[in-house]
């Protein structure tokens, strides 16, 4: 399962990096690009805050939280024992690392960098592939938890039915 976790994390992280590089190179200084009418629009923006551009004054703190999150996900990944958890944690790691990379290496400087967002849907904040990964990971984690599957792949209830 560790190999699956690593493959999902690496693949999703590379996709996030490449799409952000393309967004910056192809959308900078251009008007929005309608992909599917007004339903899906490419709109380049730089986000100093968290979700919905909240907390822009806490960029350094958000960066520190992301670094801790990366370490926690890597630590948890050692115990992965199911496909669902491997995919969920791989996507979570990719998403957090994708946005953390922006915070560390983009302008205005280390620990304060702005995250590149470029996908816009109606009545929704602009987001990126890393954000998609984090949200899909959250859903998968909730599904695993609701199914009663622990991170090690075992059911949360080890009770065996006793004969009556």
C-alpha cells in the first residue's frame, strides 16, 4: 500500500505543479478563458490566504500548518493497509504539498508565497488541482470512516458474532 500511496501522491503533485506552470504562462495578462461557457472558466489569481481567500494576514502561519500537515500525513502513511486510505492520504499529501510549494517558492517570498488558483466555477471561489486533491481526499477519508475501515485496513469493530 505504501507504493500506491507514493504513486498517487507523486502523480497528483506533478499534475498540480504542471497545471500551475501552464496557468501562469498561458493566462497571465489575458482575459478569462471560457472552457465550458460560464460553467467552467480559467481565471488566473494569486491567493495569499486559505480557502475563499480568508486569512490573508496569516500566510506564514498557514505555511507552518501545511508543513506540519505534510509530516503528519507521511507519518500516518506508514500504517496504511487499504487501497481507500492509500489513495486518500496520497491525494491529501499531494494537495498540501502543491499549495505548500507555492507558499515556499512563489512571490512575494518564502513562507509568504501566494498560491496559484485558476479554475473558476459559478458561485464558487477560484481553485487549483491541489485544492481538488484535498477535497477528494476529505471525501474518501469520510467514506472510509463511515464504512468503519481503520487506516490499517481493519474494521473498527473487531467483534465476532457469537453463536446464540
